[in-house]
């Protein structure tokens, strides 16, 4: 496989893993809020957002790479 394509694939795998973690934190957050455990729910909500931001950074990197290589005719 082309090394650049493998690098892109790894980037998307990493972004997907971060989003999976965000999903799990959201589920735990919902459970805590339903149980009236506001501080724990909020902590997991913030953790979810952190994982989303990490995924965004990885995807932003790929977008910048594509922007740098693209041309306008």
C-alpha cells in the first residue's frame, strides 16, 4: 500500500477511536445525570468533548493536507 494512503487510513482510524470514546463518555454522562449525579455527569460530558476535539484536530490535519495539495483550475 502507498505509505501516504496508509498514513491517512491510520489518521481516520485514530479519529474514529476518539469518537468512539466520546460516545461512551456521553452514554455514561447520561446515566449519571439520570441518577442525579451532576458532577460525575458533567465530568464525563467534558471528557466527551475533549475526545471530539481530538478527533477534530486529526481530521483538520487531513483537511489542511488536502488543501495544500489541491489546485483550482
